[in-house]
């Protein structure tokens, strides 16, 4: 396969003084794929985007788009567009001028630039905002303006740095769907950085989990969820996260290692082997999460049907499916 | 509730009072008296000044010294305000980014503002000295014979402007602070679009700083029409050929040297009107800028 607009990162390293922000990242994104990058704050997600965009120079390693090494290619000559977290719209320019900005810098004639800006705005449903200023647009509209600004560049690779984080929950859901639809329409290679795991799981063809400047795991969302590569990924994805029991404990011995079980793989069963006390009940409407504590102090979260009328202090017995246990070695790697 | 509110506004007035009293006694009352004196025959020593109607106003029309003074002041504003603004903005933008040694450069730019006007003027008597002054020596390095700075009308005016190019610390600090408030991401977004440093200056920095620049221009116009008093007095005493007889100098001469207190009062009003007119022109010129809404 020739990756027309594919993205390849090889051994990417970037340090800021003593802080190693990105430490040997290898990633291959075939053309047209949407990859979500998820990880806690400071895991190197944004730095990775900045390295790809050319806002930072890697200390080592290579960024290639469409097979071309971008080492000495300045940001504006890379076929890469970036949408910033807070959109970075120019407050003194109208929406139209914002979208046209890059075209005008690249000496595209004014008429043509206006036409392209109009077309991009049309596509994103913000055509009626063209003559407004960013501070006269809502958060969701501003986000679309930022997208339109990326769109007119018709880049091979889109870099989205937490594009939904400033939107309220409801708008985030609908915008998520819109973004996906747009991606399907354009079919461009997209790297979508987020710290929202629901966003990462639902949007990506593949999800990349990062921590401390490294990629911990990359793969289709369900696969990463079902078979986390290490305890970090196991504890990071899922809400509530996987119950991790050092040494195995009530889940059965694992000398030196850790055994994990997802809250949905635990069930209430009067004949179950685990005894626990209910600490709290989190009711979510369609389901509930029991936060329980075993006699040895171990805390276990359990996903249950709603309306069980359990109260804090109640004693319950739990059963687990031995086939659904996750075993990790002493270094935290999946066995 | 109402009582607490009343007490609060009362204490507000109490805190305001010292300043308000000073403003009334030291500024408002003298300004009103000034308007009154402008239409009398007050010499400054007259015990009982008499109202003389528009006599002083008629005198304005054929006062050759006033014409010279106006010309000197307008020349000074036209040259000094743009250059001072350019220096403050240029240095402010250059030194806003954190870089090694930056704080020393910033201190160096601000330093002349701390030096008293008179001291700076005495320093410039030396700088502009045609025989051993460093400026002429510098010009000499380029094979230029140098100028007799303060004894030629044009170069004397330029000399005063040169001196006032140094105390620009306040405008500099304002530009520095305003530039640092601009969002760094705007510049990254621009860099991604291929907008270089010069394009960023033109398309982002200057438009976003426009409100500050207008404010500085207005302020500097007011200031510049007045602060040239000290340099003119120390460097040239209004000479040569009235080239530096700026309005404040002429007002001082009229009021305290020629016993024309009433006439000086009238010129003060004229100075204020000229200042207002220049500012009005500036604001009209930038009215269409969106940032000023």
C-alpha cells in the first residue's frame, strides 16, 4: 500500500531541558485513518502534535507524511493543518478573514480566497457567520471556524488538539458526531488528541494511549479495552477503571504480578467467593456502580443493574468470570 | 440594608475626598481663574486686574513671536510623537520576548526616564557640543563634518527631539505589557500558515495593539506639547531665531518675564485647544478601526 497521505512517526524524541516530553514514539497512521490519542495531562500528546505540525523540532526521530521526511520542511510547507484547543482565532478579523488568513498569506487572490472561505463555511454550516467577529460567535461556532480554517488548506493530515474540550457536554456529543461525519466526507488522515476516553473510544478507528511521553498501546478501541497491554492502560480506559489487585488476592494468586477485572465482569451473587461491604452507590440511571470494600481493605467497583436498593454498609457477595480476568506481570505488562 | 449601603457610599466619598479637594484647589480653580484672567489686563502683579474684553485675543492675531512659537511646537509634535512612538513600540516588541540578558536591555531602555529632565538636558549639552560632543565625533567616523547643533534653527529643533527620544520608558512598558498579553497560539497558528515575523507584526501584533497605540499617541501628543519646556530652557532658551520657542516656553516668558500674565493665560487656553484639535484628528483618523469600538 502506498500511503498517499499517511503519517509515520519513527523514534520521535523531544525533551524540554530535563523534562522528556516525548520519548521514542513510533506510530504509523495509514491514509484516511482517524486515530485518537488519549492520555493524562503531560503525557506528551500535544507535544507530539506540535512535532508533527513543525512548531517544534524533534531531538531525534522522524516525521513523514506521504512518505516524505519532513525534517527540514517548515510548518507551512507541510501538508498538515492543526486545530488548536482554544481555536486561536484572530479576534480582530471577521470569521471570513480568519478562514482566509492562510490563503492570503500564501498570496491566493482575494476573490478566490473569499470563494474558498465561503465554501468551507458552507460545508461546516457557518455561512451566516462570515461577517461576524469571533467574539460574536458561540463556542461551538468558533470551533467550526477553526475547522474551516484547517479545511481550506486541504491538508493531507489534520491534527486536532482537544477540539471539543471547551464545549459543554451536550454540544460535545453532537459535535463529535459532526466531526466524524466530516472526517468520513473528506477521508483525510486525522490525529485527534483528547483526554476524554469516551471521545477516544467512540471516534477513533484506532486509539493510541500515551503516558509519560511513550505510546503504551495502539489498536482498535474494543481491542485495547478488552486486552490492555499493561496496568496503566487497564487503569486508564474504562469508567470506572479496571479493578487492579496486586498479588491477585481475592481474584486468585498471581505471584509478584497483578490481576485485574473490569467492573462489568463482577456480579452480585449470594454464593460468590468474594465478600465486600458497600461503600457507596453511584446511580447512573440505566445502571449503577457499587463501590465496595473487601475485609482486607481492597476496593472493588462493580457495575450492576439500577434500582437494587443497596445502601452503604450493606454486605454483598461477588462473583467473577475467570475467563475475563486480566493478568499482568511484576512490571505491569500483560501476561 | 439601605443604611449599610449609605455608610458604604459615605466611606467611598471619604476616601475620595483628599484627591477631590486637591483636584479642585490645584487644578479646577486655577484653570477657571486662568480663563478669567485671559480677558483682563493682569500683569501678574496687578492688585486689581480690569476686564478688557477681547483685547488679548486681538493681540494674538499679530503676534509674530506667537507665530514662531506655534510653528516650533507643531514641528516638534510632528517629529517627536511619531519617533517616540516608533522607539517605544519597536523596543517594546523587540524586548517583550524572554531572552538571555533581556532584563538588562529593558532596564537600559527605561533608565533615561528616571533621570531628571534637567540632568538629561545638561547631558545633551555635552552630547550636542559641536567641538567635543560624541554625536559629532560619531558623524566624523563616517566622514561627516558634523553640525553646529544648537546654533542652527533646524538642528536645534532636531537636537531637542533627539533628547526627548530617550525618556520613553512609560510607553515602552505599556507596549511590553500589552504585547505579553497577546495569545502565543495566534502566532503559532500564523506560523503554521507560513506567516513570517514581519507578516505576524503587520497582520497580528499591530492590529491587536492598535487601541494601546492610539492611547499612547494621544498621551504623547499631550505630553510632547508640554515636556519640551525643560530641554528648550536648558539647551537653547528658545533660541536660535525662536526656533525652539515652544508654546510652554513662550507662555512662561510672557507670564513671568514680560509681565503679560493675562496674555499668557490666553495662550494657555490656545495650547489646550491645539492639543484637543490634534487629538481629535488622530481619533478621527483611526475611527474606522474595529478594535476601538
